[in-house]
């Protein structure tokens, strides 16, 4: 299995999903799982799986030819650079171009590749080098299935399939049309399309994503399987919930602050609610290319005193924020799945999600509205905050439902898919 990140070293939902999937798969006695990432940190919660960092591979002992690490010039010469979770146009505003400081000659002196495992201006080089090392790793073991998560690892999966002849499954957690708010970066699109065409099977995190794959990439539905995400049970102590008695109510947005996630609509909702009640605060937690724009927006609207921007949160910080929230809103324009609403429901928070989300396919006890209908969202938030009966019903039913949507169910479906290809 190839992935780009693994908790606690993550930038979003992809790493969270990889942890949930690997933990649940490792409980199956017939599964032996090796998970490969660009870089390991030593703090990963790994049980019953083998975690390999591509940065650990000895280039000399493995006899990987250094010349291969330079890669095809056309593949590495995307001057604008790209990150997986921002619009291509916005990239130029927040990243300065970098010049390659390493040459083939200096690479000859390296015993291993110092992968960053991050999303940075030279990301394409790292993706290519990761695929070269992945090819070597795949040849070292007698693997039965190759499973690659999201576009960054599709080249790795393709090369691993080429050298082993084993079935390749790619797991699409999001397409670039989702990340780009309806438009895709051509370079990323080509990598995604190549992965989909090379794959023996494609796992989509929702029917919403499956439809995007068919419509935008021209992939036959016969290759597609939908496996919805789950939610990880919380095992650490959390302070008792007190928000129902608070004088100041908290409305929360949690996610990347990018076009895809709809932060502008959250602010529109806040403006409408504040016109009707004053004892409410808004938290926009996360990081992204629109963070400063959103801060300027609330300042311009004169509501900055009602807003908090705590930045990117992880682990216990997320749970602590949700436990003091009175309403959670996910106004995503296009959301392949969306794990955080399940986390909020699990922690007894009333949830409002956009109809344009994959998670809307599996939950019934959340309010589903169009992301652009800020009037309806604001009315719903107001009702939840001012009508205790509605709030209590959503808390009770939502928590019960979230506990039934787990990674064990997802893993069981994946095992069934593996067996289909092993039997072929």
C-alpha cells in the first residue's frame, strides 16, 4: 500500500483515512500489510503493519541508478509548481519559484533520498522519485495486491504493477476537480487519468466521487467500487460537554480553508446569524490558501470580533474544539466524502452539511442543504441554537448513527474487493 502521509504527520483527511483503513485491515488474520510513505518520523502509531519510509532505502545497496532519479525533464519542469489542496492560480500567490540546487553529480554522493513527505514547490520531483523507490520495494516482497492512495502515489502504483504483474487498485479520496472547485490542473489530471487507466480496480470514497471519475475521466463503471469512509473511535478523556449551558454559542468550520471547502459561504452564514443574535461566536479552524483572504473578509464586514482562526488542528485539538461547539457546518462546494462531520456527530454536535458531499450518502441525522443557500443554512443554525428540542434530538440521533459508521465496515469491503482480484 502506497500513501503520502500517515498520522500524526498529516495535512488533512487523507492521512486520517489511511490510518483508519490500515488499523482495521490489520485485524484480518489473512492480511499482511506493508504501508510505504515518502518519509517516516518514528512517531507513527503502527500496530500489526510494516511501515516503510522511502527515505530509508539505501540507494547503493538497492542499486537504484542515480540517473533515474533525475526523471524525464518534461515531467519535472512544471515551473508554476502545484500543491494538492489549492487552486493552481492561487499557488503563484503563496509560493515563490524554487531553483533546483541538486544535480545528478551531487545525487551520486547520496546514500538515500531525503524525501520531505510534504507538499512543496518541487512536489513533482518527489512524486517521481518516490515511484522509482516504490518500484524497488515492490520487487523485494511477494505481494499479492498493490493499493495506492490518491494521485501522489499513482505513479508508484503503476511502476509496482509493471515490475510485479500484480493487480493494482487505486483509492480515489478526491479528484483535482474537487480540490480545484470544478477545474483541474492539467498536470495533476494527467497523473490521475494515467492511474485510473492503469488500475485493475478503482475504489471511490463515495458515489459522488465515482460519478466524477466516470464523467470527467471517461472511466467505465465496471472498474469502480464505492467504499465509504468511517470514523475513528475516540479513546482519550475529553472534558464533559458544557456547551448546552453556555451563554455564548459556538458555530464551527473545520477543514482546509480553500475554495473547495466553501469558507466564503460560512462567513455569509455568520453575517446572517449575527443580524439576528449576538451571543454567538464563529471558529474557522484550518489552514489554506484562502486563510488571509477570509481574515480580511470578516474584518471588512465588521465581524472580526466574533471570529476565531486557531489554525491547523490535529488529534486532541480537533476533539477539544468539537466538544465545545454547538453547531458544525461543512459548506463544501464539492466534497468527495468528509470525515469531520462524522467526528462532530460522534462527539454530540449537531451537523449541517452540503448536499454536494459524499458523507451525505451515509448519514440521515444531519441537515443537508445546498452549499450556496446561505439563507437556509443560517435559518437552520438559528433554529438549532434557539430550540433545545431540535438540538437534543440531533445530538442523540447523530451520535448513535456516527458510531455505526466505522472503519471496520470499510475494511471488510476492501477485503472482499481484494479477493475478487486474487480470484481472477
